[in-house]
């Protein structure tokens, strides 16, 4: 199965991580918990009447790790295309080979995107599946929409990228639909 590296742990990155991990994809989130969510209070997140951003963030991080994703408290310094397919994601502590990368942050993700040649005027252009022009490199959240940041839109973008990765790996369209347990 594929390995996905996600840079950033706001709603976009954690949403992608949740869907990937619960579908048995090895998922590593480079997450320093510095998201703008800590400065937010949500009144407009479907299904949640009201929640503080820090509480939302803590809940989301627990949910993602419970599904098997790994959160690494490390800053990604570089991402380079690997020989063959995928990427080499480097931190001060080492490197990780990933088949896919999802950039899901703001300043750090934009800098990494610029180094990969996909950042344009402060944003990363993507298609409807959140794919960049570099194969297997996705961008979601504030790195794509810096002037129109919104938590539920970012989470949806993360889910779109994750479903595209799951579909590519399966070689067919994948639906992520859970059914209630039988009583």
C-alpha cells in the first residue's frame, strides 16, 4: 500500500489523514500543531453547533491517530522528487520516502511548493481533485485559497485529495461511505 506524507495539521491535512488512515494507507502527518485553528471559534462547521478551534484541533488529532495515522512533531525542510516515483521528505531528524505528498498548510507549505516550482503569486494552483502540476503532489487548504480560508472548505479539500489518492491506488473510483453498525 502507498505511503502519504502530509505537511500541515489543520482541517485540510487532518481530514486527508483521517480518510487515508481509515482506509489502511500508511499516513504520516508532519504536524507542529501551529495551525490557525487555535485562533478560531467555529459556529459554521456542519454538524457541530459551536466549538473552540483548539478543542476542535485536539479532537481531530485524536481522531486521526486513533485511525492509525502518525503525527510527527517535525518541520519539513525540503521535498524532492525521488528516483522513480514519489518524493523524499526531509526534516532535521531524517527523511521519509512517500508515494504521495499533500501540502496542507500556509507559509511552510507555500515555501515547499515554491521550491518544487508549483507556487504562483502566493498560491498553489490545483485541479478539481486538488492535484498540482507535479504528479502525486496535492495542495489543500490555505496554500490554495489564502484569501478565502474557511475550516469546512479546507476539510473538504483534504477529503477530495484523499479520495483521489485512494482511487488512484485502487485503479477505480472509490467511495468513502460508512454504514451504521447493525443492532
